């Protein structure tokens, strides 16, 4: 089973940027879609962005459109989330996931990483 490991989280000031990476222990080609989800304290897991295996289709939740960019490098078995213009409400644990269908539904993503903390605060 392919393991997913996130990195790149940290503390950033409002308006700042971070780039998250999701490295797989094996090929990510079997994942028809990959996604980023986040969970803020006291809130349910929320879909952030998703991408198809070829990278040809992407999907974003409305609150991050125009600020976040998802991408994947199949040759490096890695997915990325470029986050710009960060806001305090973006604070959460961000997890990457590999799945079968590009959607906002966690159930469509059977493989998960453990997450990386992103904190946006001055």
C-alpha cells in the first residue's frame, strides 16, 4: 500500500505563502485523483482542492479559489498545494489523500497521510 507523507506546514503571517508537499512511497499513477483536505479545531474535515491523475482537471472549494493552486508531478510521485494570501481562517491540519474519483467527498479517497499543521497568525 502506498504511504502518503505531507510536509511544508508551519507558522506564517496573514498574507503570507506556504507550499505543501505530499510525497508517496510509490507510484501515484494508480490514484485517479488526489486531494487536499483540512480540519480546523472543532470543525469537520473540509475539502480544499483536488486533481486528476493527468493533472488536467482541478477542483477547489470556493474559499481558496484564486489563492491556492494544486499540482502533481507523477515522475516524482508528489503532489503539491501552493497557498498564497493566507488568512487566519486557513489555519488547520492539512492532509493529502489518494482516491478513485475527483470529488469533495472524503469517502472517495481511501489513502490518507497523517497531516501537517498550518497556522496563520500574526
